[in-house]
C-alpha cells in the first residue's frame, strides 16, 4: 500500500516537474520572441528617425502631422478646408521674424542644446506654488521636433518622443536650419502655416518684407494661433506686441553665422 502511494506520488511529482519545465520552455521562447520583436521595432524606429532627420536637414518639409490632423478636424467639424503653407528659404524671411520669435518664445535659443533647463526649473517651481498662469519651458527646438515629427498632445509617451527628436535635430541640424524649419512649419493661424503664408494672410506682404512690428505681431499669437489674431490684434496681443518689440530693441540682432 505504502509502495503504491509512493509510486503514485512520484508519478504526480514527475508530471508536475515535466509540466513546469514545459511551461518554462514556452515562457522562455515567448519571451525571446517578444524581445526580438521589441528589438527590431526599436532598431527600425531609430533607423527611420535618423533617416528623416538627415533627409529634412536638406529637403523642405512638405507637410506635418499637425497640418493633416487640422484638415481632418475641419472636415469633421463641417468647416471649409483651409491649408495655406508656402515654404521659403530663411534668406527670404525678414530678419525681424527670427528675432521676434526668439524674444517671444525662447530667449536662450542660440545658447542651449535643445532644452532650457533654467526655464524648466522655473516652470516646475511656479507650478508647485500653484501659479494660475505658468509660462511654458518648451524651446524652439522642441516645438520644431514636435511639429515636424509628432502629433499634438500632452502624454508622457509623446513627450518622450519629443525629447528624442529634439536631441537628434540639435545634433544633426544647425541652429539656422532649426529656425528655418520652425518658421516654415509652425501653426500661425487657423489653417495658416509658416512665415510666408502668415505674412500674406495677415499683412498682404511677403515674409521678406515684414516690419519689426508685424514680425512681433506674428510671434505674439504663437502661444495660441487659432485663438489670437496678429491683425487686427486684440488687447492681449497688442500688449504682447509692445513687449516683444521692446525685447527686440534690447537684443539688437540675431546672428547664426
């Protein structure tokens, strides 16, 4: 009797051990497959990231994810489809506009490597204090990376991709190229993208002929280009224009070379 119980117990233990071993083998195989898939996905992502960053180092950006998203939104909202975007060289843009956006959006643009650490710290501290209006710490480089390669949103996933592309464009592009792509791709009004389209829409002139005040007006609406108008400006935008013009006078010039 004892012998038969012993044989039965030994058999059960053997079956359990065999099942556990098979499970471990399956788990290990599945784990390896998942790891291979993740590794290949990451390798493709890194490779394509480098390819497009290098590609757009020399080639104008024809369309951005945000432009496409805005068009879809217009269709679903029953609004007229509007997409005005005309790429021009930075040499065809008034020097007032790069100076205006730097004074307005990112005064340390020429000196930082993509991220303004001091501005980030100030933003975090203001948020901790419960400030109602917290000034953003997003640099021109970050905004360029987001506009050209990503979608709008505030998730940590998108922010992580933004950091990645910001590092890449700072490493591969010059500051002048970052500014050129920024001024040609950023949303400057409802369905208006880039300096040339904004200049013609708001002031009936080319980007090359923008005055200091006109450039400041375009820079003033960038925090919320679908809510504010550069011409005619509302009270808030008028105040921003005066402040930006004052900052431009203090800074003087913006030199890339």
